[in-house]
C-alpha cells in the first residue's frame, strides 16, 4: 500500500519520518511527549506532515529547522508562525528563494510508482508547481531549546549552506545534524555553500560528545560511523 509518510521508532519518544516517494527526501525527526512534539525539519510539503502526526494523538507542536533547503522546509505552511523555534540566520535565509537549492528538485528523484493514487500530478508537474509559503515567524532569541527533559544547543556552523545549524543535547548525547553530516555524498555546490566553512564545521562536530546522530538523510549513525563519515568528507573537501 502506498503511503504519504512512513515512520520508525528510534527510541521510546523519538521517531524518524520519511516521504517514501521522494528518493532524496530528508529525514524528519519527531520527539514525542504525551500530546506534544518537537519536530526537526518538515520535508517537501507535498502532503500534510501535521495531519500525519495528528494520528499519533499529538496536537501541540514545536518546529525546528536545520537549514533552508526545499526538502527540509517545504512543509512549513502546515504550521502556525508561533509553532516555530528557528534561529534568526535560518529565518533570514528562507526569504531568499535562491537559497532553497531548487536546482536539486528533479523529477528523476521521485518514485512515481509510489505517487500513484496519492496525487493527481506527475513528478515533473510537482517540480514545476513547487512553491514554499513562508510564515511570518519570529526568530528565537537564545540558541537554546528547552523541551521537557531535553536541552538542545543551537549551533550555527554554515558550510553546506550559510544558514546550516546543528542541534546538540549534551545530556542525552544526541546530535541533530541536518545536511552537515550524513552517510552519503557531500554537497558543496549549493547556493552559499563554502568548503572552508564546511571543513571547520565538521571539525567542530567531531569534538562534540554525542552517541547518536539524527542525520538529514539516510540512516541515523552511532558515533563510530559518524566520525568515519567526518573523515571521509574532510578528505573529499581537501
């Protein structure tokens, strides 16, 4: 059966959500507590991620973003402005369409067999009609997100894009890395990408005391795997 989203439980209160019809789709991470959730990134936005999450008996939302590329922010129109907890650097970057990385929005990255009966459009039509409606959100004032027993430090590093951030919880040893670190091909040719900043960001990440990386794409990583990818990417950057 074709689905708009699929989810997998990582831990008791952490879920990974994906758009199975989008081969290049980002990972959406959901932290759940009772009827509340904290979300990192929101996917392409072709279907309502909020309605999908509502099925988990959640109706209180906080939404964080790792950077302003289309596959991570496309679903932001689902949420109200006051539901976002986004650093100023990303709020500002979203205003510039050039920074959405739309050059990578390609029909070939969609699985049309999984889109059948889900939407009355071809993959090419989806790409042609794609638009992001930016809510009038207010940036967070402090680079700390306290949510129940989690405390995420928001670390702006740049590199992949000039607004790329990671979210780091030292107590739980969790790193939400966005596209600054994942097990796959490194992208350095996006608008505002900077190889020197990227290398600096990877070195900073390697010094953080994490045990699990909730990465922007592909499978989540333990520390050993993450540090292996860091070294590979540093080699690719040199």
